[in-house]
């Protein structure tokens, strides 16, 4: 089965042409990254898949049905650009927010939030409030919150964009590990080439407005992905190809 | 500043104020009805403690009930207005009119409409405090983190859940800040309502009779009793802020060094 299938999807906001026809599929259990510069419509693409926005034309199929239906069934774990932790909830309470909300949908019995928190090294901070955490820690809570939902599909919108380079590297290593532990399909959006290569099975490169897929690259690097992989010539080779595609998409 | 120093500073301020007041009244031999010396107010309160305590409890009940009703109305109305710009624009002028209308003038109409006793007094206290609460509730609910709203939408949270889990907690700091202003207003409205009402209970009723008889001690005893009620109300709000807003930046000691504060 395919987790996501976009065919001929376009999006306009008034006179702004955000997305040109897009065709993209994400297979079950696959990690696909959409790589593109700011303003290429990455976030819009993610919102379309998440059922938070309707396409102007074309069809969006998520988990075999309509995106809105997947959203209503809580089948989508969303990681926004900002961690969006609720400041009045503790780390542990934030980690289980998506489970607490919309109880009309029965709980799937995904991984326990507490275990996930332990997994990302935040056990000692379970009772802490978001303002007591560093930026990287907050984003780790946001990841746990999404994984704890136990959803078959995860959508991630540049979750590490606001972090420093060292923390970003740690976070992508952590995310790769979490993805390998769970069998969920992931659509990840970023402007970081290293992030896209390290995490993905496949990378689709988006051009500047209107966003259009200028090419896709299969990342045939061994799993589980280890941090040392980033010093490997094979890693550089994929990075180089993606950089070339990005330049092509930017019309340079 | 350390806590003992804060207490010391506050007490010093009050003592200086009280001594100046006492001194000026004695020095210029001010008539009791115009301004009564603090020592004589204390003596009057001591003469009939039960009378003033009972009256103060009545006034406290009127004001508190009014504020609570206004709060509930404001949260419900605020949720509706925060959801629709059109409704907010439609309600804005009406709330403004209520906010600025001279309630001292129209209270007799309310008293005739609702009759004697508690209803007109509580109604007035609730009516005059509602607009400030509504403005605070709408502004606070609108300030809810858009990313968090998107996150809740991603799991199809109901409107009610978004209100309960996100909008209301986001509005709490603004609502409690508004409460600091509205408790004073509610007490004034309750006091005035008790005076202009046909009932005989409450500090306002004592004050009204004292004013009619130009009897200074009773009048000033009710003024001070109302002040004490106001201070107690503010203390309650401060405690509520400590408990409910412990997560909010306003309740944290700044960790910044003195030089960059």
C-alpha cells in the first residue's frame, strides 16, 4: 500500500501560484524528504497531505483515502516547525497531548510516551515545564509527542530549522533512530541537504515558486544510519547530486 | 529586593500615609464628615465591629457574585467572539457603551426593574465588569499559539477542546490582569447599589444613611471597610495568579542580572 499519493496536485492562494502540478508517492514504511529552498511551498505541500488545506486541483490520497479522513482518524502525527508545547503542561503531559485530544478516536496503543521520553534522554525532565528546557529538548518533546500517537504516518515540517548546527546533527541522528524503531511512513520537509540524506530513503527536490519537483534521488545508504555515515564519500555523492538539483530548481 | 524588605517598605509607606492623614486632620481641625482621622475611624469600627463585619460580608458577596457572573459571561461570549471577527466587530460598540455609560445614573432604573434586595446590586456589579473581562478574554484567546492550534487541528480536535485546552489557558493571564481592575469597579458598584437600593444591608446602605445624616464616623468606617475588602480581593487574585499561572513568565523571578533588567 502507499501511504501518500499525490497526483497533479496544485495550490494557488489568490494570485500566488504556490505549487505547480506535483506527483509524489510515499510507500508504506518509507521515509521521504521534500528538499527545497524557503518559499518553495514545502509547508503548503505538508498541509495538503495533513488535510489542513485543500488542493486547488489534483488528488491527495492519504492511507488509502481522503486526507481529511486520515486527520479525523488521528492517523497523522504532525511535528510543526516550532515545537508548539503548551507552557502550562509538563513535559510528560505535553508528550501525551495528542493522545488526550479527540477521544472520539480509540487509542491505538502506540509506544508509551514515558518510554519514548526515556529513549530521547528526557526522563529526568518529565515533570519540568517547557520554559525550563533548551530549544533542542523542546523539539525532542515535540518528536516524542508525534511518535506517541502511534500514527501510521508522520509529517514533519522543518522541525530542526531553529536549532544550532550541533544540536541539529544530534536531532537528525535521534530522529533516524526513532524512525527505524517504528514502522511508520514519514514525509519530512527541510532545506538542509545533510538532514535529507541522513534520514531518507528518497529525496524529492522542489523548485522555487511555483513549487515543482525537479528530480528525486534514491538514497541507497545502509540502515540503520549511523552518525559516521556523514563522513562517507557515498554520503557526499548523494549530497552533491541534491545540491545540483537544488541549483537547477532555483534557476541558477 | 528581599521579602522582609518589601514588607518593611510597604508598612513604612502606609505608616507615613496614616500619620500625615492624622496630622493634617488634627492640625487644620477638619470637620469629621469631610475627612475623619484614622484613629477615629478605628474607634468607630471598634464600637460596632459586628455591624461593620456583617455589612462587609454582604458587600463582599454582592461584588464577588457580580465578578463571577461577569467572568462566566465573558468566557462564553469571548469564545464566541474570538471565533468570529464579524461577531467581535458587532459586539465591540455595545461593550464600549456599557463600559463608559454612567451606571450611577441608570441604577435607579435597574432598582425599579429588579426590585429591592440583592438582584439589582449583583446585576449592576456583573454588568459593569463584563466588558473589561470580555475584551481580555477575546484578546487572550486570540493570542493562542497558532502552531499549537495547527497541531490540535492535525488530530481534528473539536472547537470545545480547542477552547478548553488551548484558548482558555492562553487567555488566563489577560483575564486575571483584568480582574485586578474589575474587583475595584465591582466593589464600587456594589457599594453604590446598596446605597441606592431599598434594601438595608451592606456597607453602601450604612454609608447612604450616614451621608444623609452627615454622620462622618459611620461614613468613613464604610470607606475603610470597602478598602479592606478591595485589598482582600486583590490578595485572592494574586494567589490565583500564583497557582494558575505558575507556568507564565509573569510569575517568574527574572534571572537576568541587574545591569540588563
